[in-house]
């Protein structure tokens, strides 16, 4: 098993990942015939091996090595769980994870795919599972949750080792409870979702509360509860 992923990892040698300011997604340079990019975040990009498709390689930007180490430690402490992927090992700049199928909740909004209530319940159960292992569930948002056969699978656990509550899940759940029924099944344009993402990152600059922020967004969506 280890030899298989190590052989596949050689295909990453011509690929570099660079972080960007203002919480923008990383920049990818270089290509590989044996790797396809399946996800891009603000700290890392994820590639699936075509020769060993059961593996996904999460390649971190050079300035984000502390997050790589943190995420490897979190996966070790989490152990087997239906809510999270399996981590098989690590290289000097990447983690080796089990490839997980399914759209993210961000993709679901883009494509108008229905997100069942079970997904919300699964995330709540996953958060409790994390706490029971002495960790802190953080950084849970649309791009870090996969929809798999009507259930949730959580991605990116690197911040679970941090203290404090970033309230990202609480805010997302509130938006789901109050507004999702009004847009369920309707594809949302990328520009709108990406704008909301950027606004949320800076929302303290113009909104005194999450309720006020949601009112601004609802006006952009032209929806009423």
C-alpha cells in the first residue's frame, strides 16, 4: 500500500503550489500526466492519481507547512470514522488521503443539487465525534463538506487542533435553516457565491452582526423568508 502511493507521488515533482494573500485560493504551476486537480483551497490543492485512483494527494503551499503537520496529527488522533477520509501517510509537502467521491456543498449550490437534512445532522454528529477525541471542530464550510449518497463527509481538518470557535459552521447552519428552502434546487451563479465568500471573509468591516450580513446577502439573491 505504501509503495503504491509513494510511486504515484513521483508524478507531483513538476507541480508547485503557492499561497496568495486575502484568503484567495492557491496558485498551481506545472502539470503531470498522472495527476488531475480535484480541489483548490487557500492553503493547498488536491490531486487524484490516475494510475492509483484510490489516492488523493493534498499538496500544501511552501508557506503552509505548519498546516500540513497539524492536519497529519489531527487525522492520527481522529482515527477511523465514517465522517472523515483516511490518511495513509505524508511526504515533505503533501498528505496522502483516500480519494473521496461526491460534490462539495459549494458544488451543490452551483449545480442546484438538493442537500438533504441528513447532511446537516451528519456534520453535527461529526463535530461531536471530534470533540470526544479532544479536538476542536473549526473551518467547516461549503467547500469542506462532501455530499456522498445523501450523507456528509468532512474535508480539511487542519484547524481542529486550534482553540476557539470561528463560528463558520454556526453561521452556515443558520443560513441553511432560514434561507436554503427558498433556493433549493436552483443553480446559483459562481460569481455570486464567490462574492459572498469574499464578503464573508471581510464581513466585520461592514456588518455589525451575522443577521445583518445575511440580510445583505438575501437582497443580492432577491429572496424573502
